[in-house]
């Protein structure tokens, strides 16, 4: 019997971590396997807070990708003491695609993130005026809240205020992880969301067993309940223009994972598009994969839709357990497991 093949417009990844130096060397082949354009997150050890740092990082990525066409789009990492003139120039000159808000200490390398969001309203004003996007890690941390409540309280206590204050500001709620979050996106104007494969595949039971953590399924925002997973699948697979592909593939070395306090982040790049295809097929929505992966994102960012096409074949294969080279080792999401789709190279 002939194997099923689907063809879609080349996808973009609207949320990925490529890191720098040796880790970038190790993971770069996976992103360039599928994408020519990615939003590369600015949460490096020295976060990308100035246009000079962004230029240097763009240069490093382009040089290492060995592909002049590869287009890394960098949002500026917002801090409470940002140089606003440099920020605005960076936006105007196309060095920054927009800006990323990391609330303080919510995730990897967010210790320079924002403690008091009111203080960065001048940066939001600049974004709104220049029709540029605000990307948000939507979690609120407080002693009274569990790890599972952070998204909801961010939405209630911060995001609602931002939206009321800046009604024309285009916002992306990154890696939306709850039904509450996806409903909020549906109900409000000028806001869209990226959805990761992991939030449509695992729940908190895959992360925590009693008090034991599975570090390889641990990411921020943490996976939630079955009800959330179902809602995210429905949103992604609906074809609704407010939802698009952002893998949040976030590599960490194995020694930073097998640790008393493992770093959050799931590395899915070696099979992320294959996982999305599988999810869309399970939801009987393969015909909407292209909108989610290749059309809704560029439309929201006012960027051209790619011209090239890629093919996926329905074929069983086993994902390698690890990505490793030169003594560096990263656990692959779905490592050792069987997948049903494969991108045709
Ligand atoms: C990301 C990382 O490791 O940089 N981690 C994660 O759990 N998703 C940061 C982020 O997007 O929160
Ligand atoms: Zn991320």
C-alpha cells in the first residue's frame, strides 16, 4: 500500500531556544531541518537587552546555520532599566521583532526579568506606537500560588491590565498551557497564542509522581490537567487564526536535568513537527496543520507566508534517546519512542 504523504507550506517556529556557543552548535541542525525563520528567545545567560547584543547574536546564529536565508527574529528581553531609545531604534531598524516579557524568576535565565510590570509600561507604549509585538511568558509567582495556578493569576492580575491599558498592542501569550488561557485568547482582541507539542501530549501526572519529578517532562509553564490538554488540542486544531506553532524547544544538558533542581525546558526540535502532525491526525484535523504551522503565525506578525513547501510521510520510526556530540548530551522529547510521521528531507 502507498504511504500517505502530506504537503504543507514551510512552517516557522514562533518560539524556540537555540542557546549559544556549543549548545547552538549541537542543536542548530534540527531547526534548519524545517524552518528558515524562527523567533529565537533572548533568555541567554547574558540576556539580549540591547540592539548591539541582538546584532551579535543574529550574526552568531546565521554564521553557524551556514544558511544565509535563515532568519532568526529576536525579541528584546525587557528589563526595568532598559535603554528605551536603543529599544525603539532596534524596533524601527528591524533588529528586534518585538519584546519579550519574562516576569522575574519564572523560568530559565529570568533573574533579570521584570518584578514590577507597571515599570515597563513605557516600553509597551513604544511597542504599541510602532505596531510591534509583545511576547509574554504569562506566569505570576507568589508564595500563595502553586505552580499550576501561575498562568491564571498572571492573566487575571497582569494581562487584563495590560490589555485595558494598551488596546491596540499586539500580544502573543507564549506556550499557553491552560484552558483558561486559550479561552482568554479567544475572548479578547489583538491577542494570539503559541502552543507547544508537550502541552498537547503530557499532563502533570507525566511530570510529577508523588514528590518525584521527571525532569525530562518538566518545563515552564508546567503541563497541567487533561481538561487543559484537550482544550489546547481543540484550539490548535481548529484552524483559528489566533493559534500558531511555537515549539518552545528548550535544550538543557543532561547534567542540568538530572539534578536536585532540574532546569525547566523540553527539547523537542528533533521531532516537533512530526509530533504536531500526529496530534492533528488524532484530532482528525490534518487539513488544519498548515494554517497552524505556516499561515496564522506570519499573518499575526504581518510577515510574508513562506513560498517553499515541505512534505511529511506517514512512516514509523524511533526517535533517538539523546542528541549528543563532543561530550555534550541532551535528552530528546519522545526519545526512544515510536513516531508515526516523518518530515521528508
Ligand atoms: C525555557 C528555557 O529553558 O529557556 N524553559 C521552559 O521550560 N520553557 C524558557 C521558557 O520559555 O520558559
Ligand atoms: Zn521558551
